[in-house]
C-alpha cells in the first residue's frame, strides 16, 4: 500500500521536485521534434439487428405496440464495409512554451449491397452522405513542464491516442472509425508523474457516429457550454479517476473509475475493476421529460480478471437505473459486453463471464457469455431477458513489412425474450471485423 505522509512531507517533496525540475530545465536544451501519422481503420459489419433499434413498446402517440416491434427496423440487416483514414500532425518543443496539433479524419463507405442497409450514419436512404470528414487542431500552451492548456479542436479519444488518460466523462474512446473530439479549452496539471488534474470548457463535439461538429446546446436550441473537472491517478498496477461535468439546462454528471492489480507468488495475475456513475437532468431538459419518466439515473459495475501463463478469465456485473435518452447521459458503460443486446435498458442487471487463451504474441482468442434482465423502457410494461455469446479473435503482426497491423474479429449470437405489452422472442447475429494499421510518415 502507498505510505501515508504528513503535510510537511508533501510540502518538502513538492519544493524538492520544483527545484530539481528547474535545475534540469536550465541544464538541458529541448530539441524540436515533429510527427505525422496516418492510421487506416477498416470495419466490416454484418448484423441481423443492432441493439440501437426497436426499443419502444409504445408508439409516438403513446399507444401500445402489441405486435412485434423489431420486424421493420430501418437499421436492421446491416451489411457494410467502412474505412476511416486519420492523419495526425504534432510538434514537440516548437517553442519552449508552445506546441501545435492538427488532424484531418475522413470516413468512406466502401461497400454495401442494395439488399441491405448501411451503417445508419452513412446511409443515403436516411439522408446521410456516404462519406464525411472532420478537421481540427489546437494550440498547446506549456507555461511549465507539468501544465498544458489546449485551445481549439482537440482529440479526447484514448483509443486513438489523442488524450493520455482515461478521464471520466471528458474522454470518450469511440469504437467506430471516426475518433471522438471536442472544441473549446482543456487544461491539464500534473503535480507528479502519476497524478493529473483536468479541466475543460467545450462548446462543440463530434466524431463517432456524428458526421459533423455538434453544438453543446439545450434541446430548445439554446447554446450551453459544458464544463468538466477531473482527477486521474495512473500507475501500471492501479488506476483511479473521478470526474464531473455540468451543462446548464441539460445535466450534471459524475463518474468514478478504479482498478487495482497484483501478481501472486505463483506468478498469477489478478485485476479488480470498478465503475460508478450518476447523472441528473437539469432545467429545460428535465422539464421536457415525459410524465412518469425519471430525470436521474445511475450505473454500478465491476469486473475481476485472473490470468496465469497463457490463459485468462474474467467475470463482471452491471446495474443500470432508469434509461434516459436525453442530456448526453450515457449509461452503456458497464463491463458486461455484447454486440447485439443492450445492457442499459430500464433497471437492467447484467452478468458476464469469459475465458481466453494467448497462443503467442500474435494470436489471442476469447469466448464470453452475457445475461441481462430488465425492462424495455420507463413504462416498465415489457420485461426483457437476454442472453448472448461473443467469440473474439485478435491478431497482430509484430515483425516484417506488416508490423503493426492489428485485426479483431467478433462473432456474436444473442437472444431476447420480451414479455408484457410486447410478447416476442428475438434471435440476433452480429459479425464485426476490424483491421487497423498506422504509418509513421514523419
């Protein structure tokens, strides 16, 4: 465990670090460097019915849907091959106090048969274009070695590498071909190597399935900046993150992420992960909610992972409160995972378990199972019981001309039984193939 030190000890350490940093800065000359990277992300999706459609047991007029509601889902029968091309430029020590970042990202639909639907954000039949692009950049001011202020349009996608830490609520790792980004100002202060404070004010966001930058605004069209504050402690064997966000007339949210890992005497590895979230609607957004629908919700989720040698296994659970589709509140953050069925319906409990094997540094395979139990939506008149299985196969080239190319295949089969206002048994399949490659151009 980390030792407890007194306030005097903290102060003395801080002074010593400040003096040593000043001495190092005065003795060394930071050299200018720059990088230019091109990342290609290909995604092939073949799905019977993504979980994003057919989730209402009442129509828009409040009348019960007593007949099956998923048969005419416009987003069903997905067959599409999409490619994202991401170009990132970054300087290091352009000036002692200034660096710049710039990026250009584009997503293009390469294939989709006329007999099926494309990804909904690239489907011409729904008014979307078959390609889109987003551009941005930021000025990064560095008054000291441990302070950085970004102004402009900057990436907040840790999966893409545009932010250094998993900052609760501020960071968003999109699984789609377009990385996530925000526009505004972001401040990072790192008093030590492992401790980091973040603050941000944003007025726009984009990426993921958003084909353009979207204003941070209220449902009535009024502009409303979003404010973030967070603390992150990052260490190879433990992590803690606590973040909050506030947006007037929209929502206030708080999230905590934590994990702790250790290695036993028998060389086995154990890791514990936890996550907690609370979100509440405010002002106009709260008042606009339908009668009987809650204006606040929560998520509690945990996971344990065990590994020894080339084998590993994990088990997780998740509990979601009310389902809220407003205010930018995202409750799909629990550890149980499935490609087809939702884990964040109304008052949903989910469990997962899985095991895998790392054959070598190139190949890995894993099979996971998930079970869900909840209500379809806030009416709580249709119960949903789901079960799913996901086979994951990963490969990465570690040498040769294809070094760095990573491939992931997920094959999913799932079923849902809906009982109540709507009575039906749903049977899904979902196949997702991802191929990623990064070219270091500079």
